[in-house]
C-alpha cells in the first residue's frame, strides 16, 4: 500500500446518522466538505427559476419567486447548520435585488 493516499472519513454509524434525517444530511455534508446541501439549494433555485419562467414568461417574477422560496428553504438549512451563512446571505441578496427590479419594472 505504499504510495496510496487513504482519506479518513467518518463512517455512518447508528450514533451519528440513524438518529434523524438531519443527522444523515450532516454526515453527507461532512463527507462533501459542506457542498452537498449548498448544491441542493442552488439546484432548487435553478429548478424554480426555469419552472416559473416557463409558466409566466417573466424573468423578473421568476427571479423574485425562486429567490424568495429558496431563501426560506435555505433559512431552515442554516438553522440545521447545513449551509454556511454566506451562501444564505447570497440567496437573500438575490431575493432583494430581484424584488427591487420587479418593483422598478412595475412603475413604468
């Protein structure tokens, strides 16, 4: 085994994952260095954006709705300590900017 680099990851056991679904998500997040739930949040945003745009044909509304819903979901992920606060802040900024553009477009 000389020359092999073995990575030490904690194995899922009954004590750290079976207790709850959040424990399982925390284990997956620790193995992926915190990127699993972050990518799930980004994927949710993109799916909502595409779906809402196909339904209403308005990018402003699509960004506002998908940003708002993703911010709510990301808030619960932050409470469960699954995503870092800077990513949550990014979703909040996307929501605020898109709602601002939405209101500016409605004034015309």
